[in-house]
C-alpha cells in the first residue's frame, strides 16, 4: 500500500515556468506562451489552457515539448467577458500545474462598471533569479518610433555550460497597472506515466441509451477523413471508457467518432468531455479595485486592437509542419481495384456505377431496400455479409447515402475483393468511396456518431515582424520581439523594430539553468 | 497501527484518484492482412516451421508488435499470423512489414527482413539474416511445388511435393546481391585469388568444411572477423 501511495507521489513534481507576452489583454488578441518544463517530465505534450475564475476551461491548446521547453499561443475569443483569467500549463501525467493570472478586457463591453475584479488570494509567486553576469549591450535609453534597433547579449562561458536548452528573448510593453503572479498548485494527473509521451489522447464514455449505464466492450471507431484516411478502433473498458492516441496530428483536424454494440450492431450513446474543470484545485479569490491608470491603459489597448482588427493585421504566422510519411496504404489494405468514374461516361447513381464499372460488386435495390455484396476472389463466390463501406474513410452502414452517388459526386472508388482484417476487425470486402467534395454534410450527427473539429498539436508559429509585413497603417504592436527558442551562445546579436506605440518597453532574456532554476536579465528603454 | 494502515490507504487512493487505468496494449499497432486459406495437401509442408512460434513484427514505420504467434509460408513467401482473439490465420500485408523474428523450439531466433530483390522475379522478399554486417549473409527460404514419384514408402502417395530451393546471398546496400552456395568452391570464389589460400587455411585451422548452411555461416563469420576483403 505504501508503494502504491508513493508511486503516485513519485510522479513529476516541480512546477512549469510559464511566461506570457503581457499581463493585460483585450479579447481578440493572442497570448504568446513560453514554457520551461521540469527535467523529469517525460510527457511529450504540454497542455496549456485558459480558465476563468470559476475554474472552467475557456480555451486549450496542445503544445509539443522540445528540449524540455514548449512555445505556443492562445487566441482570445471575443466572447470572453472582462475579468481575471488563469493561464494554466501542465501535462497529462504531471502532479503540478502552473497558473498565471492575466486580465482580459472584452473589447466590446470594456471594463465592468463596478470597478472590482477578482484575483487569487494568498498564492506564493514563482521566483526567477536575476543574473547580472548576463549582459545586454547596445540598447539605447530611448528610440524613435519605427526605428530599427539592435542589441547584443553576452553570455558568460561558465553560464553557457550550465544552461539547459534554449534562451527566451522578448521585448514587450509591460503593464505595471496589473501586477500578474505565476504560481504552482497540485494537479490530478489524467493518466499514469505508462501512456507514453507521443501524441495527444482523447477519451470518452459509451453508454447504453436505454439504461444510461456505461457500456463495456462496445466498438468505437475514430476516423480522420482524408484522401488517405486514418482509422482506429477501441473496445470500451468495463466502465464504458474509450481512448485514442493521436500521433502526428497538427492544427485543426476533422474527426468522426462512431460506436456500436458489436453483438447486436445496435448504436449506443457516445459522450466526450473535452473541457477541463480545475475549480476544486483553485485557491480562494479576493475582490480588488481597479486603479484609474488601469482603466486608462485598458481603454487604449481596446482602441489599438480595434484598429488592428479593422485593418486585418495578422500577429502570427503559422509554419507548416513537415511530417514524415506514415502509412503508405490505407487501413483496409492495398485495394484490388481502383476506379475513377470520371474516366468513363457519366453515370447518375451508384447502381449504374456498380453495374458498369465495378467488377465483383453487386448493388441491388428491391422494395426500396438496398443490398451490396462483394465478390470473394479467394473463394470464388460472393460474400454473404455486406462489405465495409467507407466514404472518405468514414464507415457507413446506410446504403441510402451512397444510392444516389454518381460520377459527379465520386472521385474514386477503391475495392478490396477479399476478406480483410484490421486488428480484430473483419471486413467481408471493402468498398471505399472518395467524394469530389470534402464536406461531411451527408453524415448526420446522432447519439452514436459525433463529428468534431479537434485541435490537435499546435503547429509551430512565429510572430509577424515588420520585415515580414510592411505596415502602411499605424504599427500598433506591443510585442516588438518574441524569440522563444534562441540557441545560447557567448555573443548573440538581436534585431528589432520599434512600433508606433510610445512608452516604456522591457527587453528580457530568460533561460533555465541545469539546476532547474530560471534566470533572467532585463533592460528597459523608451519609445518616443 | 490500524491508523497507519488507514492513512496509507488514503494516500494510495488519493495518489491514484482520477488517473485513468488504460487496458494493456491499448494503443498497439493493428495488424492488417487477409484470411489465410490453406492450399490443397501435398507431400511435405509449405511452412518453414511445423507450428506457430512466438515472434514479433517490426512494422515499416518502426513500431514493433510483440507476443505474436507467427509462421513463415516458404512457398508463398508470406508471414502468417494466428490471431487468438478471433481464432483466425491471417496473411500479414507484406507492404506493412519491415522485419519479423520467430523463436523456434530450441530458443534460436530467426530474423527475417523484407528487402527488394532486383534479380529474376523482382519484388519484395523476406530474407532470413544468417549473419548481419556491412556485407550480410542472407537466405531466401523458398520451397517449390514439384512433381514427385507417386509411389512412396507407404504405397500410393501424392504426386507433388514441396521441395527446398533455398538461395543464399551476400548482400550489401550499395552492391546488391551476390549469390553464394553452401559449398567450399562457391565460398572461396568470393575472395580474391591471393586471399583464397589464407581463407582455406583459416577454415582448416578451425576445422570448418563448408558443405551446408551451418558451416557456411560459421565460415562466413570467421572470415568476416578476420577482415579479409570479399570479391563482390
């Protein structure tokens, strides 16, 4: 028992060091994130999210961990009401979570009239170590607007050898009106370490719609529809739970989840809860009043953001992810035959297509009931059971859907004329139809079928600088430089351009020592 | 004492609270293939082993699936997998496999690797690796279905039988395949004439007479260690 108790506690301890570009934001803006991860953390994916004061998740991203660091961003929806929020970072196996307060002003409603806001009470802020030996040269006391500037970072050689991973350099306009704190609280890990470090995991529960009780041994299918579809299945556990690991997925991906009882083929009810709730782990909140300066700065930020939105100025450029080619062939095997109906005369429905183009496929309609059979080339006779029918990789059982598909709707058809196996699944032949349009409007959502747009791992991105985009309109950037992963060297030259926003700016260099402590050096300058 | 146990129990429960327990091998790679249908019965066997053996498959993408019941169909150059979950013999898709290994009754591991063969009847083949290295010694364990005398020792028998037609190769990634036979003459011919004397001496000293597969492997490993250049 002691071992069990200790094994739980022996999991990742120590907080994540979380940094954002600002402490005060306006809805519609983007929060840039930099996370330093404890060296004993083995999960390859970092969960970052935005929570409101009640502990409810309002936004979430999955970031890839590289060299025990992660970079990313969170878009702030315009639906967020003004108030104090918490940016949270953790992993699925970590016993801690790091939270950072940020204040978000809704750009349409502004600050609340009450002049009061809530913030966590009695938290112990995480500390960084000032490192005077790390020098920043070449920074003037003041710059003109839109001036091209440079600075040099001098890193002592002894510190260079003690630095763990990359450095993080940023130049932002600080908000002294709202002094944000970062703190660590306990977390309840979603999974044990044995789940591995690759990809994100999605989970849910299958229930019997009649009894509302969890249904064990149900079959759950997950499809990522594509011209080369990806497919997974899972047999639900005793408590009706299912899990899918999504490796090598970046950005927003369409996902279709289906479930059925394999014994009766009857559909069941599938539930997925993606949003987290950390209300029970949060400290108490206290009420504080805004200062007059706070209100003024918030108002200026709203004006600036409205301008940026009107002129559609982009803040981030998402970089494409080059993936190694996985899966040379679909899960249903190398097709026996591939037919492109466009290469033939126009056929109006699937009945005609099957008769004219698909050898070994028998589509029949009798008394408004359709049947489909595939020839088994191994046994030289037709299968008695219907084949696996896929539309863009999504399994369908209702032949009404394909009945009216003709040459115009179908791009290609792949047919497997043999008994196929995929794990424990058995398919008496396969007919995979790929449509000319990639929308899934034909697929009706139900209790047993969910269509989702899933945010997989966030692709790498970089902040747009004036060199990427010549600003003809006023340049209202508050982040002049954001270099989250800068290779540490003895002398590092950095370049930046000031914007049209006057005021005090802070150049800050951060890094993580091999002892796990965060060190920093900063320098302030004015833009006039 | 009771209090301590209760406290430990609470700790244990607390530590594991909310953690999802995932089933074993919940996210392993799925094997893809078609149903294996046995051919008509002839003399001999088309399988390399007389029963399914424990083995593992390394897929083309690098993932490994272990604890499998496997056999190799020498006649069709196919890997057969017995799925106990669905009680079915499955011919694993060759396109999905990188390599596989089987452990026989004696505990000897047989490693097969899928390689593209460019000689007669080109295509992907499973080669058993007899000796790994810059130049590997491989064997293509092919059996042929040939006609044979109808009358055997026990009276009238089948008129066709599976007969071994193993092909041995020296293989280098750049130079490709060089056929070799488990015979002394063929073995020595793979070395330059001045080196042949040295190789012959080495074989004699180690009492190796290359005349079958075992002696070929022993001889090859001996020469490989000595670093004598191979005439390829």
